[in-house]
C-alpha cells in the first residue's frame, strides 16, 4: 500500500495520516466513507470501522449491565424498606385495648391468602399482643381444604387455652364447608341473617371420559405398577372396588369434620339427620339450629361484646415490594428458561 505524499519543493515527503477520533460515529466518519477497496488507505478505514463497531457494542453492553445493576439495587432497597416497615410496625406500641381481627377470605388452601400458614401467623400475633382483648375471625369463604381447616381449628383451641383470650367468628356472606370447620372452634359465631352457613360435608369430584373416548376411537394407554395406581384417572373406567375405597376416605374425613363441630358447638348444637348432610342454611336458620349464636357484624362485636371499639387488622397480606419481587423473579426465571431452550439444540 502506498502512503500519501506531497511535493514540498525539495522532493517528496510523507504526509502523516490524521489521527482518528475514537468517539466519532462510524456512519459519519469521512475515513469510513472512503473504505472502498482499491482506494488509498481503505484497509485502515475498514479496521477503524470495525473498531468503532466494537466500541458501540461495548457501550451498549455496558449500558445494559448498568441498567440491570440499578434494577437489582432498587429491588433490594424496596425489600429492605419493606422489612424495616414490617419490623417498625411490629414494634409499634399496641398496648391500648383493641379488638384484633384476622380475615379468612376466599378459598382455604395451601399457598392461598387463607392458608394455614398465613392465618396462624396472624392469629399468633393477635393473641400475643398485650393490647388485644379478643380475636375475631372475619370469615367470607366457601371452603376449601379440610387439611388446612383442621390445622387452623386445632391451633385455635391451643391458642385460646394458652392466652386465655376469647375468639369470635363473624360471618359476612359465606361460611361453608372448610370455613365452618374453622368457625366451629370459636367461642361464639356471629352471622348476618342472610349469611350462608353450614355445608358440613366432604366431596371429591371429577369427570369420566371413557364413553366419549370410545365414540371418538381414542385408546387410553396407561401403564402402572400397582393395581390401584391409576385410581380416579378420568380416562379409565372406575371399578366398584375403587369407588368403595374413595367412599371410605370421604366418610373418614366427614367424621373428623363432624367431631370438630360437635366439640366446638357442644350442647348449643341442635342436630338432626340434615345437620351433617352437606346442606347449608341462612344465618337466621343457622342460629335456630345451633350452628351460630347471634346476629352481629364486626363493629357490633368489637363495640358490644369485646368492649374495645378500636379494631386492628392482623391479617397477613403481600405488600408492594413482595409482589414486585415475585414478578421480577418470575421474569428472570422465564428469561433463564428461554435462554436454556435456545442453547439446548446445540447440546444434543
């Protein structure tokens, strides 16, 4: 490659190339525009263009790194603030007399808002607070898991004995099935006259598609080790033996439910053949049958029964930081899965 030269009168001297500006944009660089094969200095221009592209890529990568670092810092700061707020709330003086409230709303199930973990954590805090005169379970639930309800029922009995404080259940719209399993452990149950109360029964539901599959010409291929491993499979016919086994389990859980209701309600319960049949009643009818005690709302119970009008809610709820953390974690997890999928074909 020939270097550019100029005539100075005393002969030809080499003219140094101009030093490229590293911060110049490659698209507007005059040198880059001359990167035409065969033109003077085109090799250097190509190298400069590649260098500028590498610099631009490094800048973009650095910006993304800084963005993710800032996002993590903000997330950590939000979580720290949330924990500090919870600690401050926990140390705030609640020595003034008040009525402690724990809500049980929606489905009673593991991982739900009305899970045994959440409800019991709130109940323990409410019982342990020196200012709480009584604990009120504010219930609006159609039921759910008998396991979760049984755990809560047992712990209510223990906490009442340990702390010597009364526990009342106040029913809003619905207190049925597993929700009533929990309410039965209360000292008294207050309802609205139009509330739905009861449904003391157990069910196990599902669907069977064997007839439909035969009409469509679909063959079910289920391989098991153990004759009952495919028990309750909706695509396989149900035998009389399996139906009998399922009924034994349901009857046993039902008996546990009935025992909890009888232990909690005692002589107040006016039972007959329909009481434990799975039927439910209005609040007024529930009082007549001994399934509930009085008509009353949360404010009424706090004012007239507990004699502490100030109400403090101990219910465990997700705050903004916890929801943000879950969503951010889900987004990161989805990105990791996508990255793994993109790499997977190269590993095969």
